[in-house]
C-alpha cells in the first residue's frame, strides 16, 4: 500500500487509514465540515471532509480503519487531503495490524529503557521481586495498553507510561533528597501490573470480570503478595513498603486507593503517575492541533479541549 | 476482692474498679457532680461523685483502674455508690486482667457459635480456605478487639462482631432470595481478618506500622491471596468473589474500599457490617444511661450522645 | 388465556404478557439479540428475540403488555421461548389488571403479617395512634407501591417494604439490647405513610403536586401531628420520639431528613430501611439473571448491574 | 445608676455594665491591651484595659455584667474609658434585666411594624392562619431571640429578624413581578415560629429536648398543620404552599430543609432569610469596630473577622 | 407588520414572531400538544399547536424567528392563537432586529437610572474610576447581555442586572448600618464589567477566547488595575477594597472567586448579585406560566421548572 | 560563637541555637523525652532532652533562639547532644540574623540559576515582561520566603521554589512535546510574584492587609496587567496566555484559582507547582528523621508525619 509520504499535491488517491481524530468544524460562513486526522500506521495526515454526510452516513468513528478516496490540495504550502468517498473495509481486505496505534517508542526500545532502570536497583530483595514478577507477565507487560480510553490507550502504553515515569522519578531523586531510589523505581515498575489482568488485551480492550470485581490495585497487591511468598520475603520491610506504594498510588481514597500516601516515596510515585497521566494524554492532542484552536476533546480531562497558544 | 453484688446499701466500702464511663452533670440548682460507671470486671454499677475535685484532681480517665472508697446509699430503691475517695493503683497491688473489658459472650461461646456457621458452608473451596486462615491466626481471631476506640473495642470484640454479623446475615438470607450463603458467610467470617495484624494487641491496642501503611483491607487481601496460593485455588471463582467481598466491604471508596460492591453478597456484607458497627457501639451506651437523658458521647458517632426516650 | 406453565417445548404459541426486563446482548460472533423476561401475571419466563427489529421497531418497553408469537425451543433441558412476532395490544383486547406487578406476598398475607406486629405494641398511645392512622388510609396503605421506580415499585410494595422491615427490626431487637420495641415497630409502620399522598396511585404512579412540594417525610409529620392532636396526645413523649423517627429515617440531611438520627431506635429504623431498600431491589434482578452474568441495570443503584457469581 | 451619657471627660467613675465585645490588641510597640465594648443597657461605650490581668484574672466574658472603675480620658476629642478595676457582681446588687441585650427596635415597635405587614395580607385563609398562630404564641413571638449564638441572639431577635425580612421582601415584590405577596409575607411571618419551642427562653437560651429531636422546621410544620386542621383549611392551596415555604426556607437539603425551593416565593423567602441572617450578624460587629481593623470574630461566619475599610 | 394587539378573536392571521418558550403538554385524555410563547418584539402571546408535527417536523427552537399562520379563538374570554402552519424565514424576508429580546427597561432608561446612582458616589477616587471605566466601554456596558443563557440573557441584560442590584443595594444600606455606600455602589457598578470582553456580542453571544482563558472576574481585575494605574490611584484604599469586591463577588472559591468575602460590603455585593441572578431569571418564566402549572425549565436552576401557586 | 562542627564528643558545651523541630517521644519503657533539632545557622544537630520540664517549663517553641547547655555523648558512633539547661535569650545578647533559616541554595546561586532560565526565553515580549517585573521587585523576589508555614517558609524560599520548578519544567519539556517553553518558563518565573506583597517580610512573615483581601493570584494578575500596559503589550497573545497561567496555577477553583487550566502549559505549571510544594516540604523532614520512625508533623500535609522506611 502506498504511504502518505509518497502521495503528492494534485494527485487523486485512494488508501486505507485508521481515523485517529475527528472533529466537526465550521467555516466563517457557518457551513459545517469535518476535520479528521488519518494514520497509515506510520505517519499522520490531516484531511478535510466538506460533505458531512460522508462521515455521518457511514457512522465513521475514531479507532477504526476505512477505505478513503481523496484529492490532495495545496494549503498553506502543505498537502491537504480532501476526502470525497469513504467506505467500510471488507473482511480480509487489509491487514489490520499495521494500523494498530502504538506507543511513541517501540517495544524493543521500551524493553531496553526499562531494563536500564531495573539494573539501578541495588537492593536485592526488591530487584529479585521486580524481575520475578515482570518475567512472569513479560509479554503483557511490554505490549499492553495503559488504559481503555483515558491515557496511554495504545499498544505498549503500559510500558511507555512506566518508562516516562521512571525518567521523571529519576529527576525527582536528583532534586529532592530523602528517598530510597530502589524503592521508588520498584514502585514505578510495579504500580500498574494489575492492569495486565484488568484489561482484556491489546486492541480495543475491555475490563475483564476480575478487573471489574477487583481492579488493578487489588490485583497488584495480590500478585506481589503471592510472588513475595514464593520468594520467602513476605515479612520484609521491602515488601511492606512496596505494597504501601501500590496501595496508595492513586493518592486519595476517593480515587480507589485503600490508603493515602504515608511515605515520601509514595508521594513521589503518586505525583509522577499524576503528571504522566495528564501530560501524556494532552501531548499528542496538542501536537495534532493547530495554533489558536482548541484540541480535540481529551478523554482524561472530562472531554475538555485545550487551547493551543499562537506562540 | 469483694464484688459489687456482695456490697449492701448502707455500707462503707472500698474496692478496685475500672472506670467505664464518666460524665459531668449538674443538679437542678446548677452544682456540678460526676456520674461514673464502674466495673469490677463482672458487673457494672453507677456511682456519684459530688466532689468534682476527686475526679479532676486525680485526672481520672475511662479505661483505667483506680481504688475507690464509697458509701452506698439507697436511691429509687436501688444501690447508689457515693464516692468519697479515689487514688491510683500501686504497682502490683491488683491483677489488672480481671478488669479487662470483654465481649458480652465468652471466647468459648464465640468459638462454638462461629464454628456452627463455618459448618454451614457447603462449598469445599470456601470452607477449606476459611478454616485454613482462621486456624493460622486462631488465638488472635478469637481474642482481638474489633477496633481501637470506635466499636467492639474490647477483648474478643472482633469475634463478637463477626458472630453478630453472622446472625444478621442468616436473617438476610431468609428474607432476600438470590444470595449464595456459603459466600456470604465466608465473607463475614474473613472480612476483618486483617485486623489481627493492624492492631497491636488485645489491651489498649494501637495501630502497628503495617496497620498504618496498609490497613486491614489490604492485609486481608494479602492473607487470602497467599492462603489461596498455598491451597492452589487462586484461580477459582470462589477466591475471586471472596476477594471482591473483602475489598468492597466498607461500601464506598472514600471509606477505604478500593472497589464498591458489585455483587448482591457484597451489598449484604456491607450492610450487615454497617448495621452491627453502629448498633453494637450504641447498645451498651444506651444500656448504661437513664431514660430522658443523653448517653455518654459515642466515639463511632463522632462523640455524639443519643437521647434515651422516657418510654 | 393459557399460562406459561401449560405451554410445552416444541409448540408454536401466542399470548399476552408484560415485559419485565429487556436487555440487548451479543452472541459470541457479535450478532445482537434481545434477552427479555416476560410475565403472564403468574410466572415469569425468559425469551430470546433474534430479530432485534421486533423490539426496536415496536419500541417495546418494560412495564407494558404486548401480544407475542413464539416457538418454544429446548435449551439446557429447559423451555426457551423464541419470539417471532410482537404487536401492541388493541384497546379492550385484554384485561390489563392480571399483569399488574405485585409484591411477592398477597395483600391478604401482608394485612395479616403486619397486624401481628401491631399487636406486639403494648404502649397504648403508640398502638392507638398507629391503628388510627392506618385505618384512615387503610386502602392505600396495603395497595400502594413503595416508590416510582427505585424499589418496591409494584402493587402493595409499600406494605411489603414495611413488613420486611418489621421482620428485620425484630431481629435487631433480639441482637441489640437498649431499644423500646413499641417505638421501633411504630416507627417502621408509619415511616413511609406520606407516600400514600406523595404518589398518584398504584399503577405507573407519578408524583402528586403536594408530593413534589412537600415530600413524604413532611406529609408524614403532618399526618401524625394532626392525628396526635385529634387523639389529644400531641404533647406526649411517644409523639415527640415518633416524629423524630419519621424526620430522621433517611439518615442524613442531604438525603432529605431534616434531622439526623439522635436516638438508638432512629438509627435502627434508618439501617433497616436502608438494608431493605437496597436488597429488595437487588433480589429480583439477581433471581432473573444467569450465573456469571451481570443483572439488568438496577435503578436504585444508579442503573448499575451486579455480577452473579458462578457458585 | 448614672448612665454613660452623664459621665464626663476627666471624671473617675464606677458603674455596672455588661461586656458586649472583648478583643485583645497590641500597641505599635507590641504590648498587649484589651479593647472592650460596654453597655449600660442604653448606650454602648468603648473602653481600654491596659492591665490585661484585670480581664484575664477575673475571667471576664462577653454577655456578663461586672462592676467597673474607670478614668475617662479624652481621645480624638471623644470620651475614652480606661478601666482600672473590675469585679464580679454580688448577688442582688443590681437588677440584671436592665442589661439584657435587645433588638435595635423595641418590642412595642416590632409589634406595630409586624402588624402593618399582617394587615397587607388580603387572602383570608392566610391572614387568619397567621393571626391564629401568632396569637397562640404571641408572648414568645415578640420576645424570643432568633438563635443561640449565630445571629439575632438577643431579646426580640426573632421578631426583629422577621421584621427586617418583611422590609426586604417588600422590596423584592417591587422589583421582581410574579410573586403572590400574601404568600410571601405569610411565609416570612411564620418561617421561624418553631424557634419558640426549639429554644429554652429569652436569656442565654439552650436547645430544648424537642428542639434537638425535631428542630424548628419540623416543629413549624407541626404547628401549622395542627392550626390548619383547627381552622379546617388543611386541604387548601394556601396551606400546601405555605408548608412548602417553611420546609424549604434553608434552601438546600444539607442545611436541614427536607425540600429545596420549588416556587418563586420559596426562593425569595430563602434569599431574604440568607441575606438578613448574614448582614444582621455583621452589622453590629462592624459598627463596633474601628476603620482599618478587623472586627471581632463573627459566629455565623465561622468566627471570621471582617476588614473595615478606611473610607 | 401587524402587531398582536391589532389582531382580533375570530380572525385568521399570519405573522413573523420569535419563539420565546416552548413546552410539550398533554390534554386530560393524554393527547400531546405544544404550548408556545411568541413575541412580535413588543408584546408576548400564548399559542397552542395541536399538531405536534408542526413543531417537531420544523425543528422549532426558542430564540429563533418563524413565519406562523394561525386562527384566533376565544378562550376564557381571552385571545388564544391556534397555529396551523409554521415555516422558517427566508433570507432577507424580515428585519430580525425587531425581535431581539431586550431588558424590561430601555437602554435610555437604564442609562438614566444608573447615572443617578453614580451621582450618589461622593468619594472622588471611586467616582472618577467608575466614570473612567464605564466611559471607555460605554457602548457595550449599556447593550451587552448579562450572560449567555443563565440569566439576563438579552440585550442590555448587563445594565438591567446592574440597575436592579443598585436598587436592592440601596435597600440594604437603609436596613443594615455599617457599610460605605460609595464602595458598595462602585462594586455593584463594576462587578461584571469583564463580561463586555468575556462575551462575543449582544445577540446569541458565545465566550471569546479570552473569556474562556481568563473569565470576567480576572478581566475585571485587569481593567480596574490598568485604569487605576492611569489615574495614579493604584495604591489607594479605594482600589484595594474595590478589587476585593470584584474578586469575591461569587461568594465562594468553588464558584470562581479567588477570594471569599472579607468585608461587609463584599457580603452585601455577593448577596445582592445572588438574589438578582436567581429572581430575575425566575420572574419572566413565572409571568409566562399559568397558575397551578410548572413554569418552563429555568436554565439557572439546572433546568428545573417551578410551581406557580393557584393563589 | 563556636559552631557545632567544632564541638567534640565528651565535651560539656553551651551555645545559642534556633529550634528547628521538636518532638516528644517515649523510651521503650514509656518514659517521655524530647528529641529536638537545633541549628547554629550553619549545620543542624539532633539533641535529646531527658528532662521534659526543660522544654515544657520554658515553653520552648520551634523557630525561636535559646541558650542551651549540653553534654555531648557518643551514640551509634555519632555525636548526640544531651541538653541539661535551656534559657531564653536576653535582649541584645546575640545577633539573631545568623539563625535565620535559609534556602538550601544561597541567594547568589539562586540569582545565577534563575537568570540562566530567563536567558532561555527567546520570545521578546515574554522576556522583556519577565525582566521588567522581576527588576521592579528584585530585592524581594530573591529573598522572600515562599509561604508562611506550609512550604519554603525560609529566606529565599520563593526563589528556591521557582528554581526547582524551572528544573522540573525543563524535564517535562524534554519528555512531553507540544509546549511552548518560553511561555512555560515565564509562567514558572512569575506564578508567585504576588507573594512579595502578600507576605509582610522575610522573617516570621504574616499576611498583609492586601494579602488577606486579594491574595497572591489576584495581585500577580494586577502586577502583570500594569506592567503589560506600561510596555504596551497588553493586547498580545503572550500576555493573555501568561495571565491564564497565573490564574489557573492552583489547578482547581476550590484552591483559589479563578480558572481551571485550559492549556497544556497551564497543566504543566500546575503539576510542577504541586510536585515541588509537596516534595520540598517533605524532603527536609525526612532528612531530619531516623529510619523506621515517623517524621515530625508536616504542615502542608495537614500535620501528618510520614514513615521513613528502614531501607
């Protein structure tokens, strides 16, 4: 299949693409159109759909792949795709995998990056526990999304979330003395492991039955408790404080943490998780927007769009 | 030591007793006195202290044992102790154990009563799990208090709380069809097991370090997870649903449950726990009060006193 | 009209029935169908509607009676109705009354059961007041629903709610000493009497104008105040404490109680009301569900469905 | 007894006075003194107490009468009392009644003013009901305070609160068309009648038992319900809407109203009550303060003091 | 164009009118109709639409102008318009301006009325500041709406809101001593000036970009700060206290005030704003309703309709 | 004066020191002692006070300087000061300035560090505005504390807070694409400038009158608005978005922000401020604590102490 980058201004083209974003807009004289963002699995391009019936009639939704026919205009000296036909994909017509949304870093790079941080853990109990648990669920740990629709909702989202948090945690350890870095890194590495059982899989995940009944915090406690018993370290200070970090990482009872943070490392873990979950959800939306406009609605901000300054 | 029941109206007596309740009151002509409730470890008696300095000067506080000198008046054809001297107990002067506040039922009776309900559990996985866990912590399970100061704050309070809840749960199973009784009984039996590690002991307990960092819900999840792994039933529907019951028994996130109830048995467990924790704390306070008065302040109601109707 | 129990596997049948529950589901290969629950006014049966247009085209809604044509399959050795036609009922074609949803106990049984509890009230003032008020509104008291859509939303729901609460209250009186049983039973018997004026009638009730302006708590206070004045007991401790029970039975100001519970009997009344309103709404939904599935959405739980364990 | 207005600059005087306000302040060079506000039952004067031991040693508290010895300085061409001795009043030494804090208007004036508004009510049902109820409790209605410590906590505070609200309501009726003035005036006149039974008396009132168990909203509903039954108007639109006004006048459930306002008159009543309760509590505190300073702490604002601008 | 007042009972008429209110109702025998309120820009009339398809098929919405054909019946001795045709307006067919909803007082009258209050301000700093700011934005100040959809959402709504608040403030100054009237009037006059930059214009306004990013409180602070710097009074007590009034006029942090009221004038401003925003939104809805009915849903009350008493 | 580092184990010493922290603790056999943290203005040392009367009798409080007499023991091969006398400092006896608590970095270093970040701002409008404002208040900007008692409550705390936030912001810009770094750095640099007018000075600051009436957010808006008008850039996108950042940096209305964040840079500023305010307050408390113990109560966490893990 030809990729976007090979298509030229002036051409009439047809291609498969996944709809990443979709927004109804209005021209100065109030006629409606759609601004959509399409991905060929490699690059993203913006497109205009002047005939709103193409979108509404085909019930086009984000996250799905369609076949598009378009003319490529020049607009502000850039390519602008104008869509003139849309249809659903026929069974077997295209390999869906190439359109799966993935983390900005490859699984390979995430494995390497995360392992660098595991190596920094000098405390043997913690390092063994972290390695033991991640090995048990290694496939899922590096490929699962971070959430259903809130943030990091793409393949390897969980690992990307973990890796960004490790980088942030490293900075906090540099600025604020007083924390045990082994414990903080272990907490970051394991804080969301329950998600590999809370979510049903990599693509368009749903909550599993046990996800609904227990949630990832309780399942994380369960997984660490059993692993600690297997390694015979269940009575250690390491496991006690690590379980506290898992239990308290949502920061407040009303967000599902059975305990509020009661250690400096627990506050740091919570703040790093909060910061990454907000900014990692906002960043791609802003990058896809034009200056002086609102971004697409962002799920984790209650579907609020943010203003992108004209600077 | 002579017990209250052997003391007669008209006598001058002296004795050791623990102060169970203490309230400053006023006579119709506004002079202050103390109404106190004393226990000889067997029976409770009310006493008047007309000289408030006896209480305030000795810094008398509830839960402690003192030596009292009193005259026994007749009041409304009942004995009324009028205290005329109070002093602290000397080291070794008295065996404190006899004054420890205990549940209304003996440990022996609670063991028997609770075992009757364990026998009702027909599901083998649940019954084995319940027995395995209770056996491991049997001593604490039947002697620990239910809380530090809120409700069931006395020896065997935890078991008494559990037993009353089992009786209530039995009634709910009778009135409301749809629940699995094995699961509900198991949930009641294990819902507070984490307390044997959250509290430091039987008398004047404090929170342990792990109690502060994890709390009894997380520790209960931990204990059941490890026990289930040992019995090789960790993947069973029984363990999944039981863990849900433990996780959700506080009813709402803001009360420390990482999940809200999502099964009928979980609602029943929460309601039975709520009902018992309120009424078991209120009942002795009302029993110690006079009609037409407010009870002593009740800790679990935010130190509110309740009105006792003149009926 | 032939009843469900007379219909046999293999037959093609047609009948009138009220739709009690309705849920869109999906087969493993993702094709939609409806699982519906039908009542012939006597028994309930589950049915499948493979052609979703039958439901959506006729705008089928719960609580209404329709004429159905079906074939009865055998499924898991039980009857399974497969609907192949639905139509609205013609005016006068069928007697709607036979489909009115009723309490699990008959009005007759409820009258008998409730009277047993009234007889237990030994305090003359309370007994006379209870009898006087119930007699005045006897027809409505034993036939009205307990609510519009939340719980006990069926004929005699109010009386059934009252009767279950009396049974629960009896258990509480047994377990927790300190309460005046006459007062607690009177409180249960009268706590919702305002509902006979808050709701417009037995079937598909709406709120009356005075229901909207005053609500059943204020109207209950009004009814008891006037009755007490008629019986010349308005200054009694009985009326004062009974009015407190009515005023506080929602437990918290934000749920519409002008006072929070301030007596042990008021706490008991609130807890019994809370327990019955939750479990009586959950119980039939669970009974209608299959194990391992979610129940239909339950109104009084914010339309949440509950998981039914596979035990 | 000589009154403040007869005392002159330069004199040494002694007198009885009630302490209306009391505030510890600091001179520019940080030495502490007390600024107190004294009332001879007629006028109020400010005084300085340079020797803080006079206040603290005698445990001087607001609301109580003391005997003072003072020298009168000239300060900013006004009299300034400098206290040099304070002592408690001996039993029988002075008639306490003359120091009772009263509303800014006399009971006589309030009776006249309020009656003017009753005369404006043209609807016969409402006017009769208002007159019937006020006549029954006429003594208390015109002498009781409006609250224990929040606002209008002085003799005739209830009537003064009612009268100010009537004046404000009159203005709202002028500005905002759509309201029935008879209903709004009746609502204002009766909204707090329950207070004559909620509070124990005129001076240093406490809550009565029924005040604690029912509160003034429920008692108001009770009083109006019984009066309406006596006048045989209990089924009227007038009584229904009046009861709604009483029930909803706190504006929100969490402030003890069993219903939120659902009529324009109910919103007006709530807003007028809110405005008067805030400003009538603030006004005297501001009047007693100096510009550029904070007022004494104001009870109904959570003990916050307000800044008085230097304008 | 003929106006409503010239049309007579019995006539068949056609006209342009803006739909001010629209409500689906039901006849006693349950057939649906629409009750609509029409304005010819001068007077308002009620109309019935028995054929609901006229409304629903044309997607008739409030705030828009349509062409209507009607017959005028006599009903309860008043004119009742029965609509039998509706169509959209053709481009240029009618001058839309004559249908713009306006404040109950003309811009002229509002200018005069507001200037009377400005004249009352004796403090020179405040008077100059008020005049300087209002002059700068005079056009918008007297023509802008007060809000998008909540209250005062019509031409000159901002000025009408300001004027009503001035009248109310005058009454408060009369009843409650202690306030500086210059400051309170200035606060009322300037409290919402930021709205002339928060809203996009007079008709069907939207929020501007700076309205979304800053809001009218911050923009008011900005405008007053700059004006004060220009007049070289930025360090004055007048500007400090005025900025406090602007900052705190929403009364609570959660309503967007960066400070809570901390002066008596600030409380008064908040209460006057609250009262006017509630009652000015309710008043026209009640006036358009029939007695014994609910009003149309009122935006600023969360779309709640109010009951209009039959008095 | 001899400094701590010159004092040796075994010596009897006397010295002046400021009390930085103070905590009552208990030996294993329950006898009370005080653990205090003393600063000679250069280094901090821990001390034990076995005679609690020394502390309680002299009413020793943190933040004040006292004269101490002590013996230096060896404990765990470190110096341990055992205090045996404490007295207040006589007027003029010691130069208090040397004990003023300061930021971990010197004013000099902070000036240099902050200027490095100002240089990174390429946008001329923003850079000029930042420099103009900081120059105007340069003395206070680099010497003021960050708050009264919550966090950064020491000399140059404001600058240290700003500098740490700049470092964190730099990391966020590296990890999350989409932000304008000039705007984010400007926002960090100016977000708390209002504090130089909200607080009364460097040592033991209190809130100024304008601090109480306006708060630092409003004063920051005021200062930027006036500066922007002076530089004639008040209509620029730079000033609009910068004012949004200042307005929203507390993140939620209830924390005093008149607007919630509506741009990516605003979220980043809020998260960086939140993270630094929590961790900068926790870090020194943890550093002063022993492993396995709770820290001193931390003001900004509601006086909660945190557990320091034994790792």
